[in-house]
């Protein structure tokens, strides 16, 4: 299993939110590059980055920060937030980003996802499914829908998508543990057809162990690293066993 340490960017700062609420923004680190290098030194291979400004505005905003991390560390950068076109995907990949995350467009413009997988390959595209009470939310979690998260995943698999990030918004930034029930349901519904990454609520090694025992492809860790409830090196070493 892979461990994806996370850096969310808002106004150029490393921040975390509580349950996706922009009014709860909290600065968690002073320097994004130093933070990324600390993840690299702890043994991480990937980094999960989100352009929160981009998610809200529907366009790339903090591009230099992500390309800096890609250029100045050995980390593979997985990036989401404000990616709404094939042109933006192409630009990010050309800049050295390893994978782009398509979130809102998966629901609002599924043709774009299909076209992206066809053009760039399934290894380069991740669909982020963010849900509240099992229903998909979009536009930086500012809008809700009546689409079930598993139904969206199955539709995306039919479009050629291989990688998914599932976030239970009610857990995100809460340090209350991952939503094992919803993750297990998603894993069971897509078993053998998709690789699932857990996001939201990771608190301690207990969550890492639970995700690995579930057979998940990866786990994203954010606030737990900044608050010191999870040791990244320990998590990486366990996940690689």
C-alpha cells in the first residue's frame, strides 16, 4: 500500500480544513518545499497536493508551488483542484506532475474524464470522489448532488478510470478515523477493477493498518502528520511490508 502525505494550498500557504469548510482554514506549515522534503526524507514516494483556491475558482491558481515540489524533490506529485480541461491536464503533466485528480468534472462532465483517460492513459488520471452521507459533493465541496458515490465509481470505471480517491467529507480534517464502512463497500463494489485510496479522518497507525487490511491501494494522511498523531516513516514502512 502507498502512503500519500498531503499538502493543501490556499493563498500560497500550507493549510488544512475541517470537514472541507473554507472558514476553518488553519495554517499547518510555514514552507511547502521544506514540508515536502520532510516527507521525502521519511520515505514517501508520492505527495498528494490540492489547490484549494483552484477548487473554489475552477481554474489553476498556485501552479508554481506544485511544479517546485515536482522539480526539487524526488516525490511523485498527485494534484487536484480546479482541473477542468484537457489543456490544463496536459500542461500539468508536461510540467512534471505525475497524476492529476479530476473531481467535480467526473460528475458534471464525464466525457472529459473519458477523453482524459484515452489521451493520457489511466496511470495519469485519478478520480476524486468526495461524499457527504454517501452522496457526491462537487465544487470544492460547496455543492451536493443526489448521486451515490459507488454509482459514480462504477460509471467512471466504465470510462476507463483505474484510480480513485474516496473522501468522506464528514471525516476530513477531524482525526476521527477513516470511514471503514463506506471504504469497504466501495472496495467490494469495485474489487479487481479499481485501485482505491482512502482520504479523510486518518488519525493513527490504526487507520493505516485498517486500510491495508482492507486491501486498499493507498491512504492519504494530512492533519495527522501535522498534529503528530501519526509518524510518516512508521506508516510508510508498515504500508510497504
